[in-house]
């Protein structure tokens, strides 16, 4: 086995050096540590591999953003349905709550 000699001391000037990453992070993103199921990681890593490359973390981020948008859209649709049905509910006299007369009593009682 060949022994390698330690590199001789170099005089390096760090007076203008800056602390932190060499590449600045993207604005609007935060580095975190998170624990995910192995199945989740395997799924996204396999997707990247099938696509021929990429970043599985970006795919996870995209999936989470899609979920948020989907939830927002569902809530918007629910609100629109409530607003459209409200005049009908008021006209017929239907409400979500039981009347005070029957509250606390069983249906059979």
C-alpha cells in the first residue's frame, strides 16, 4: 500500500470570506428535517428514476402543493354549493340543527 504524504501547509487568506452556503437558497423555501415513511421515499425516488433523473424532494413538494390546492378548491366548491342552496333551505324551512323541542330526546321517545 502506498503511503501518501500530508499536504504541506498552505497560507490561505480568509479575510474576505463569507459564512454560509456557496449557493444561496431559493427564495420562499426553507430547509427542514422531516421523517417520512420509507414507502413514501421509495415511491418518489422510483418516480425520479423512471423519469430519467430529477429531484425526489421537488416531487414531494409538488405533491404537497397539489394537495393544498385541491383542498382549497374543494372548500371553494363547498362554499358555492352552500350559497346556492341557502335560499332553497330557507324557503323550505330546513336547518342543520334539530329544534329545541326535540333536542336531547330520542327519536322513539
